[in-house]
C-alpha cells in the first residue's frame, strides 16, 4: 500500500514512517514523506486556529502535499489541512489518518462523499489532558500560580482572592464523559470526591463503573459542583452552549476548568463573572484568541490560571500518536477500513 506521511513542527514525517515500519515491517511500502509547517510553532498554531474555527478550506491547500499524493492510498497527517483540493489530488485515497483526536483540519463531508474514511486517534492524549485538568484544579484551589507570581514580585503572599480548600471530599462536575473525562475520573478517585457527570450520550452504567453519578441536566452540574470541568466535543450542538446563565448558578467558592475547546463557552460571559468575583476562579488551557494579545483583559485577572493550549502536548501523547498511526495503517491494510473511522452521519446529527 502506498502511504504519504505529512509531518509538521510537532510531529515529523520520519516519526510516522518509523511507527508504520515498526508495525508493518521495513519492506512495507512505498512510504513517502513531506512536511507542512510555518517557519515557527506560532505560525503553525495560527493556521491550526483558523482551521478549528473555519475548517480546512480556510487555509490554502499545501502544494507539497498536493504534488506528492499521486497514487497514495493512505494519507497520514497531524495538523496539515486536508481540503477538497487535497482530496481531489489523491484519486486512490482510501483513508485520511489524523494523528490526534480532533479532525477540524479535514473536510470530513467531502472525504465521506468520495468514499474516503477519516480516521482519528481517540484517547491518544487523554491521560495528558486529564492530568493537566487535575493540575489546574489544584493550582486554582491552592493558588499555586498566584503564590509563584507573588514571590517573584518580591512578596510573600498569604492572602488570595479565594481561601484555599482541599480537593479531597469536594464535588466535581464533569460535562462530557469521553476518554479524557474517564481518565480524570480514575485520578480523582484517590481524592474521595463526589463525581457528577452530564453526558446525554453515555449510559449511567458506564458512568457508575468509573465512580460517577449520571445527572440528567446541565444545571445540576453547575449548581452542585465545587469544580466544573468541560470535556465535551465541539459540535453544532455544543457551540457556545455554556454561558452566564450557568455560571450564575455556581457556588461563589467554585472553579470552572476548560481543557477542551474555548468555543463551547461564551468567554465574554465567563470573563464578566470572574471580574465580578461571582465565582472563585477558572483554570483555562484553551482561549478564543491564541496567543492572547498584549493588554488582553484575561491577563488582568488574579483569579485565573492560564496555560497556552498545551494540555495534550506531552512526550507520552506524541508516542501514543505515532504508535496508533501505525496500528491504523495496519488495520487499513488488513481490513480496508480502520475501526476509529469518523461517522459523518453522527456528526451531522449533533
């Protein structure tokens, strides 16, 4: 089978090739490589943000990919755009394999219309994101980042916007119960928390098997949680579905955590309730503007811990990504359609 591997500044094409060769043997091929990237990680991140917001057609089709596709049956990408122009350049394509869980950089409907499977790697960085989420919870309730900033500024801070309290014994509300939330649930079990979960697409039995309790409405999560953590998938159904009406139900001592996608939240509403001190604080790894501009109002808030969209960017996640790419190529070779194929009809329902 002819496979084209497209690397970028975060995952190189060589790592894809090595993983496929490890899974299939060095004689498997042809395996071809090209690279897609800006000059810097910041350039690439800007293009990623455009695709997340507007889709793959918002970014020019990479000429190097279009020219290299040829007879390829499988296209392996990380963040490179796979628009209609790219798909048209590969008449023999059977699958586009995306080396991450998100697939905003691929025109899934156009691929489906051409009979091309789009394969994503569910759970490849779930552990990494779960641990970052836990870290943000602890950073907020214990004012870890605020303490560090204070000491570096020549102070010895003992008073904070919110009096610190233990995570142990508190109530944590999870919105969405996919791979990340399930990994987080296992890590929270050692803290003895009460775990409430809102996810209309997951059965209560599955949630209870992970130590959680299924609730039927979003309001319960916000009303009862000491921590509310977002883990849903961005879709038409979840776009900006969380706003002030939810934050106003939270306890004044509660924290909101987002390591998923910013566009599920009306961030202007969140900014206002944080300015007002209506809730204790927030831990945010994802933002509407990345990077935040100089003078951003988010930088003025003392009750927020900010990280630069790095929750899923660990060496473990990269290792999982290339390994799972190799496995997907093997499945494609053996069965003609890997298991983790995106269901476009299910996407359209949501």
